[in-house]
């Protein structure tokens, strides 16, 4: 066998493997179960399945083009290099498509049980409810939201419209990872939908400008806080939707003594200590005194600022003294993308004040935790109420997680 034929045969063998493997992508159940796919609302599942099908079709078409190039090289030794490059490109594209399909397949397939399917369907719904009343009046597109269970301590989002791993593929939904320890206290979900809102409305840049004006008299603080604007905006969004519950839950994520004062170069997340105290300052700004004052004292007593790296202690202490002003900037500054209104005018944090949540609890009575009506119409405030009660009653925190699991999974019996 001559060298030309040997190389052409090997190219065709390799390509046969990759195109054969790509044929398996046609069946969505290669990546997630039928029941998991069926658990998605049509508004979520259809755009995902459509994008994935288009991505697979493009890969298979590329495979056919590459096959033609390899076979043509059998007749023309001068085209072997071109055929070799095409096979290499196809295998790289295969990996990119597989990564894309694996991501969505694994996300959808986290709906592995009846309880998880019900919970994630509920989270899909409240995530959409958290952005639709803001984005639609602004004339901005309202993306469907796909929630899924993931590992780690913190939630994350793959925003709608960003490029996926596969060439030409664009994310058709906002895909939000919820971590297991916060599955039944999912205030972090609204931090992530806040990222989506902030991106679409241009809030991040506007908040950075506002923080710059507030801290203009201290250039070092200005340089410290402005790069944190995107994460602060998301924290603010979670706060206006769920009140103190979001602040307590945030501290549980960032409150590791090994990392609470960490300030990695280029990290968009505020120092955890300041981030927690800013949440408490927003509570004071919106509601006056309350249980957030106790959290603030506990944090400052357990982790005095002197435990931070010596080089950052002066900045941290100066920041602490400005937190009330920073909280006012976050909540009250008009934002161009919000039609020159503050975020608190679009989502009123008073709806999740302790008094408002107590009134909801009183007026609805025991049905609040059992009725599908309340679950469907007041899901976000139920999350806020459960988180508030957990934070207010440390000795009964475990009970509130169990209670939340019961109503979020649609069960009928909730312990008092």
C-alpha cells in the first residue's frame, strides 16, 4: 500500500469514528432522560432543544463536507493536507458541540426525582417572575430561565445571548445553577437573575459611575469599589426581592474565616466582610433597626477588621464608615437604563420588609404554606419569609429548611 493511500485510509477511519459518534447527538436522551426534558416548560425547553438541534445539524453537515474532502484526497494527493486539516477541525468542533450538549444535558438531568423536578420547576417560575415585571416595562427582552442543581457553595449564571462552546451557538435561556445547600433557601437565585437584568439594562456601568461620585473624595476607595459594581448590583437585586433573607444567606456563603477578608487581584466580588455589612446597611436604609443589626455585630465581633491583611485594613475601615452612604447609592440613585428611576422604584423592598411579610403570614394563615395559589402568586415572598424566619430564630433554622422543602416540592403537610 502506497503512502498516499495509507494516509487517506487513516483519515477516513478517524473521521468515521467522529462522525459516527456525532450521530448519537441526534437523540436528546443521550444527554438527559425523557422525563427530565418533559419537566421543562415549553417556553424553556423549546428554545433549548431548537438551539441544540441546530448545533447538531451544523456539526453533521460539517461532517459530510469533511467526508467529501477526505474522499477527494484519495484521487488527488495534493489535497491530503487540506483533508488532514479538515479532519482535525471536525474533531475539535465535535468536542465543542459535546461540551455544549453535556452542559444542557447535565443541567436538565438534575431533575432526577419527583421532588427535584417540582422544586426546579418552581424555581424556573419564580426566576422568571423576578425579571419579567422589570424588563418588560423597560421594553427589554424577557428570557426564559432554566434552573439546575450544581456543586459548590455559590450559585452562577450563564446569561442568555452569550456564545456557547459550539461555534455559532448562542445561549437561548438564562441558565442558573443553584447549589444544594441553598436549594430550599434560594435567595441566590435572585442574585443571578439580577446579573441578567443588570446586563440588559446597563446597570453595572451606571452603578460604577454612581459609586465613583459617592466616593469621589477618596480615590483609593473609589478604585476599590467601582470594579465591584456588577456583583454589588446583583446583591442589591436579591435584596430588593427578598430582603434580609438574602443578606443572611449571603453571609453563609462568604463567611468562611479563611476567605472572608480575601481580596484577589481582579476579583469582581467585594471582600466578603464588607459585602455582608453592606447588606446589613441596606436593611437599615430600607427598614430601620432589626435582626440585621445582630448579624452585623456578630460579624464584627467574631471577625474584627484587624484580622484582614495589614495592607487592606485602612481601606476596609474607611469603607465601613461609608457603608450607609454606599447603601443609599445602591438603592436610591436613578439609573438611566431604568428610565432614570432607582432599582427600589422598580422592585419595592418594602414588600419584603419584616412587617409586610408578617402581614402576609397573618392574612393568609396556614394556607400560605399549603395552597398552590400562594405558591404560584407569592413564591418570591415565601422565599423571603422563610429566610427571614430562619434568620430570626436560629434555634429553629433547621425546621424552616424542612418547611421550605415541603412547600417547594408541593407536599401538603407543613409542620407549624
